[in-house]
């Protein structure tokens, strides 16, 4: 869920020139993103401080997940992610499992979320959020073109996401990370078409940023290299994810040993490769 308040948008594309955005999957960049997320979630009351200073969710390891980092003067000032659906589910499943399952049955699904702006750069929230969300929308349009995109937002931010993403609510607010959240749905194509209408300053700015070809402010630095197992294991252990996974394996042992054996065989072949 986003920890950044919806900005009042009346900026021009030129006003965002000093903000650059990268699409990243290296351990160094993801580690920086998880640090920004941790501080934002702790400040918002969604998370108790962790010794590592990182906020890890198993869904971030789903194949195809994209991390987006905003930079100003060399500092990471904000982050968000397009989380692909996969073996670890989606972060919003915690409160909206039935709604997400209905979308899964209808086709592809991903989640845009974990949007956070660092405390030291909150005076630039409007411009940082716009640039990150435009990047996320480009990724959704180009790489998840057939997928529904869900966004878990605080109820007071529903209007903002209607205006910027043509998102529609799917469920009444429910507790998520200890605070009320609404689930909204859109698609990358819908965002692009909505922005192309250019009826509001928000739409005009989004259309400018989404339509630009190879913009100078956007760098794709993904390497598709595997993340270090020791780094993943330490954050999983700290977040309690390891215990949850072991509990699931224990259930499979008793209820579906054939599927467990298949999973273990796949893991062994992957490690050998």
C-alpha cells in the first residue's frame, strides 16, 4: 500500500527535469528500495522497525516484478514496484484474496504499490510521485499489457487514483497493515487512453511522460541476474516469511506429497543449472 499522500498535481514536465528514474533488479538497487520502503512503512505505522532497516515481502521475488527507484542528486528519494503475480501471490492478497482471485480467473494480474517517498524529500512529493507513477504506468502498458493492475490505497486517495489512472474501486475498505485500504483496478492501456484525453493538468503531464520515446530521465538498468540467496534468506528470516513457507511445506507433506516432491525436484534442477 502506498505511504505517500496523493499530491496536488499542477506541475509541468520541465519542472521534473532533475528527477531521474531507474528500472532495477540488482541486489544493490533493490536493497536501497527496501530501505526507503522500511522507513516509510515504519513512519506510517504499517511496520515495526526491523534490525536490517529493510522491508521485504515474499511477493517481491515473483518473476517479472519490477522495482522503480527515483533519484535526485544521487540519492534514492522514492520507490514503487510493479509486482507480478506468481508463487508468492500479491501483497494485497492479505485483505483482498477473493477479489484478486476473481481477476486471476479472468486473465493476467499484477499489483502497483509500495509507493514511498523519503521523508527528507517530501517537499518534492508531487513531482516524485508523478514521475514514478508515469514510469509504473509505462511498464504496465508495455510489459503487462493484458493484465489487470490492482492498487491498494487509503480511502482518502481513491479520488487521486481515479484521476491519474482511471482506476475503479473493487471492494469496500478493509484493514491492511493495520489501516483501512481500498482495492482499485485499472490497466496500463486504460491509463494511457485516459491520459491521452489531456482534459486536466494531471492527464496532460501523464500523457507527456508516457508518450515520450526513450526519455532522458528514465533508465532501464535491469540485468535479469539472480539475487543472492544469503541476502534473500536473511530478510525472509527477519520478516517471518521463512516460518510461513515452512508451515506451507509441512501442510504439503501431509496433504499432497506428490506435489511437494515435484516442487523439490524443480528446485533441485534449478540449483544444478
